[in-house]
């Protein structure tokens, strides 16, 4: 493979910046730019940091730093590669990169290092996707799941199913193709048990997609309430900075304001909305319309009742709207003003679908936020069980769905008493869908599309 190079660290001034090189001529290219004291990099120890000078094509020193070489095949990309640790100034990094280009490397495309790792069999596609997930993780749980997936947790689970189906298919054809060999016939029971195992595993995996999606994208969570109920204050308290304008003027928020936050370990896509009320003001009315449509598309609603003002008839509409979400939580705000006198909410004032939890809180005193976090954690449990074996993207879910459909067809064929070859045709469709999942048999254009979503240098 030709030799590629890229800056792997984020742009912007930093103490250290890393440049990566990978390809057949990685060491030759490196030795034209990096000059250690003593022997050239080609002869240095594998995986050992070496101090030296980085020089441009004219021989001028552009930086002093460290380099390390990794000899194929036991390294990230599976080919000869190296990393240069330079001073992190964007200009310095650019000069070193240009020197590498002058020495024979070319700019790496987005995700090209990981694509090479995949093509060289260093990782399967689920592990490569885990790299991307780890780079973009927005919550602790998402990061931990991606790290486990990178360690092969999902790959191993899929491989177990793949191998089991392969095994029955291979045995069947071995018996057919080599009738003289002493190969044990495949029994109907064996076919049935393999199909059952595969179906169970894949159904469970597909069931994890919802959790995987919550982990990666976050739960669309709308904050609803009358004007001045304290929605924007709660948004700010949850995200940890003044994201939305807060005033004591009813009708402050007009447009929806979105921000991500990790609440109780769950990533939420919080949507602050305009306070809901009847109004003559054209702009405010449009804002209220937006609140309603945000509520309609949200998965979780937190309905705020102004604790100081108490519950009013207007709140009923808000609660009704909130209760139409998949889950909703009732929160009484401004508890710091109540001196322990929480307003009573009669059962009749609540919508038919009761809230998953009722909490009282103060965004100002940052009080009562822990029960809210507990309630959210209870709704979206992200325990460590199954970590790394959640499906986290639609590509994975689609492949598992197709594999499952094929297995169901195989099962129907089995039940109808068809011959093993008819059953196995469907089982092979499942094998092929699973192969796509791990990338064993994936079209080149798809591989390209998947890796182009990575950043350059990874
Ligand atoms: N004491 C106290 N005041 C609060 C609390 N939360 C909000 N407030 C006050 O209530 C007023 C309204 O707060 P906002 O967060 O702007 O209310 P909102 O629901 O976003 O209002 P609109 O945007 O108008 O719909 C402000 O004066 C806040 O300081 C709280 O927990 N305790
Ligand atoms: Mg507001």
C-alpha cells in the first residue's frame, strides 16, 4: 500500500500534536524527515520512543520531538507505521506534514488508517465502527460501550452465531459432496437447535438497538410548562451553564432551545420550549406551536408545575400534552420557595396516563435534581450487562433484521418438513447478512462510505 500521513490530533494550539504515517515505505519516509541521534528509525527498536529532530526537505530543523515505529503486522493498521510527537502548534504540524509529503507520503483520507486496519484484518467492521463511536461518545456509558465493542464484544457474539450456522451448512454439503467419506449425517434436531440458538441470539441483539440508540444519540426530552414555570432554569441547571435566557417575564423563551446533557448517566437531548398559554402575541403563539410539535416528537417529557404559583387549569393541558410522550415525569419547580409546603396535586388533575415519577426540585438551589436523575436512570437503564454487545447503528440493526428474517424463513421451511437443502438456503442468507455485519462480505463502496465518516488521521 502507498504511504499515507495525517495530523491525528485536533487542530488548535496544544502542547503536543501527533502525526501518523502508515504504508510500505513508512520507515523510509520517516527517515527522510526525522533524525534521531545515532541510528536511523529503520534500525531503531520497534514500539520505542526515540528523540530527534524533524527537518524539512531543505534540511532545516522545524521541530524537535519524539517518534515511534510500529513494524507490520502487529500494529493498528497492520502495515509498517509510525507516529511523530511534535509541538502542538498548527503551523509546526503542517510543516512536518509537508516534509513527509515531500519525502514520499500522501495525505490520508478520512478514516483511511482504520480502513486499512479493517482491510488488513486487524479489526472487523463492528470494531472499526466502535472506533468511530468512541471518538464521538457523548456520555460515559456510550464511551464504555464503544470501548467494549472495540475489544470485540459484539464481534464475538456475532461470530458465535455465524459459526454455528456455518457449521451445519458446511456439514450438510460435506456429506453431499463427499459421500464416501465418513462424515456424520446432519440430523434434523441439529438443524433445529442451531436455528433456535441463532434466532434467540439475534432477537436479543436486535432488542438492544433501542438501548444502543439511546446511548449514542440521546433521548429526545422536552421541557414543558406554563410561562415562568422554570423550564429554562432547569435546562441551564442540567447542562451546567446558562444556555437559555431566564427572566421573570412570562413568555421569555420563544423558540425551542436544544442542548445535550448527561443526566443520571443517560444522554438527553434536552429541548427547552416556549411556555404554553393562550396568547395574542403572534411571535409567542408561533413559539407555543413549536412547543407542541416538540412535545409530539419527543420520547420523554418533563412537565414543570410552578411550585410557587401552584397548579392551575392551564397546567392540565400541559400535563395532557406531556402524557402523550412515551414517558413523562412531573416536576414541581422552585422548591426553595416553598418552605416544605409542596402544592398538592389531586389525582383528578392528572391525565389518564400517570407520570413515571413525580419530583420536586429547585434549579436555583440545585436541590432535588438527584431524584430526577434517578427517575431518568430508571426509565433508561444502561447497566453494564450487555456492554459492548449493543447494536448502536442502523447499519448493524438492518443486517441483524435481515439475518433474522432469513432464519424465520428457514424455520418455516423446517416446520413444513422441507429437505435440509431448502432449509439451508435460507440459513445461508442469514450467514451472508451476518457476514455483512462483521464486514466479511461487504461491497467496496459501502466500506468506503462507512470509513469516510471518520475524521482524518484515524
Ligand atoms: N426561587 C426560584 N426561582 C426560580 C427557580 N426556577 C426558576 N425560577 C425563576 O422563575 C422565573 C422564570 O424562570 P424561567 O426558567 O425563565 O421559566 P420558563 O419556564 O423558562 O419561562 P418561559 O420561558 O417564559 O416560558 C425566573 O425569574 C427564575 O429565576 C427555582 O428553582 N427557584
Ligand atoms: Mg424559558
